[in-house]
């Protein structure tokens, strides 16, 4: 029989059934769909729209179906289009015609909307949890490498020496902002659309507040048309996920570079690398490369949803069926990337010697030499010129600043004295940067303390919303 086919004279074309059906992917929402249905039928019974006994029998039937789904005993059918109708058919088989009363006062439009809100709410919490785990690993590595010094880079050229802890905590800050964005978006996700009907509400005396409270929503949509057509929260979710992937991709790129022989800063654990089918000596950083590569995949899902929404009139249109697969795939992709990045960082070995060697070369203390002259009274632009000429001289002589005699240095400026050698010492260069957020140890320790405090606040939030 054609679904909702009272006004039709022909069965649905088989190809149309296949194109129209979404059960192949929206079965992901089975638990959310049953969760929403139980809240809905409980409200129907409470409001006298159906009897409490009927509500109880329908609820028991739904709980039995959920148990069978979790046990892997259910096979869904494309003939019933989507997860909503498949579960309703299972309910009819379970308890008979009474199951048909479940859909009283409800449309598939507000039903699918509540399912997606419940799904994204759950996944938002899970992503925050995974981000916290990653942050904890970063902080652990930062504590271990507080005194490890490496070059900081601009334009991928050695710039100024920094603590490895400082470098790692930059990523902790990125992921911290990601957590803030997810938590902020949670209040828009946690809005209940159920009770909006197809688009205009329902004639039945439903209690939308009761349903929202039953499902743990903080508020309800105040416009039924917006409730069934709103996908802003999905765009926002995919946007945040895209930014998280950007940060993971940037971190992956550094791991890839650092693990190369040219850098030789880290060694990635064998468990997260693969070999070459031809070259026996190869150890490839495939997992960071895949994380970097899958970033574009997540971007694509965001772009696809924005494109789907850009010209849709109110309210529900079948185009909106396209909102799900990209969200599901994004969750899978991002969850895997976060779950892998934590142990990759936790197990990597750091080559402190090579990092320090590179930090001491390449004239990384040039700015400090210029600042030394400024403190002696020379204008900065003039000091910049003097140091630039000294750098050129050292390159031609194949020397570092510290290799030059005092007389050589004074030939560039009479202001230079013996105390300069201490000023351009690698540790001193790092420690001199005591401005807030700088790489001096006191500042990095302060940042580390604040990161731990922020993580504890996030853990508190997780304990409340779980």
C-alpha cells in the first residue's frame, strides 16, 4: 500500500520509492525517534487526547522495539521510506491498530525536526568530551616539555625561539574556543520543535512544554513554521565542526613536517604510521595526513547544506531530507579524528636536542640584538638596519652571532658591549618574553594553570548536561 495514499490511484514507482526513501541513512535516528515518540505519547495520555492506558501500551510497545533495535534484531524496509514510518509499522506489528494513535497531533515534519535536535544535542556533548580529552593530552605534553626549546616559525622560516609547551598550548587555545562555540550553540540546539505539526500547529490540546520538559529541552520554538523549517542549528554545528577540523588539520600538518627527516623534531608511534608498498625504509604519517585530507570532506558538507537552504521557501520541503547524511558523516569523521589525535600526541617522542640545535641557529636572536641597541638609545629602525647588516656579514663568514668576537660586533655599532652575549643566549631570549601570553616560563605556567581551570569548568558543564 502507498504510504499516506488515500487520495492516490496508483502505487509509487519503484525507482521513486528508492530515491524518496531515507531509511538507508536516517536509521541512525532510531533511538532519538523512539525517545521523541515516547515523550509525545506520554503527553497525549496526560492531556486526555488518548487514554492513559493507551499511552501506556504504546510506550511499552516502543520500548520493546527499542530493545530489539539495540539487540540487532530489526531489519528496516525501504518500502516504509524513513525511520519514522518503519518504527510506526513495527509498532503496529507489536501492539496492533492501537499503534496508529501514536501519530495523533504530530507530523513527520516536527517529528524529524525533534529527532535531529536530539541527535545533534547528544553529539555536541560527545564532541566536547573528546575535545577535553585532547586538551588534557596537550597539557600533559606541555608540562613535560616546559623547558624544551624549538624555533618558532613565520612563513615557515625560523623566527624566534619558543618553548615547546608554549607552541602546544596554542592548539589548546584553539580547541578551547571550539569548546566555547559548541557550548554556545547548545542552547540553540536544545530547543524543542515537537508540537508544531506540519507547519501551523495542531487542533489537539497538546502541551508542548510538557514534551519539552520530558525530553530535557530548555525551551520551545515560538513559531510553528520556523520550528519545522529551521536548520540554522545544523549549519552552526557544521560550521563549528569545520573549524575544529581546521585546527586538527593545522596540527596534523606540523606533525607531518616535524616527523620528516628534514625537521627530525618528533618520532610518531608505529601504531599510527604505515609502510610503503615499494620502499621498505618508509614510515609514513598516514593518520595525520588522513585527518588533514578529511578536513575538505567536512567543509563540503557545510557548503552542501548552505546551498540546499539558500532558496527554500517556508516551510518544509523535501530538499531538507539532504540535511542528514552530511551531519552524520561529519560526526563520524570528526569523532574519529579527535579520538586518534589524542593518542598520537600522547605517544610521540620529542627530539629535544634537534629542536634546541635549530633554535640556536638561523639568527633567531636578531630581534633581541636590535632591542639591545634600542635600550642603549638607538632608534629601532636604525637598530634593525644595523642587525640586518650583521646578519649578512655572518652569513658570508658562515658564523652565528655568538661566534663573532666583540671587536667584530662593535664594528657594526659601538654601543655593543660584552653583556650582549648573555642577552642573545637562547634561554635568555626565550625568558625575556615576559609580556602577557608570551613564551617566558612564568607566562606559560600561568597559561597552563588557566587552561586547567577552563577544563574543569567544561567538565562541570558536561556533568550537568549528561
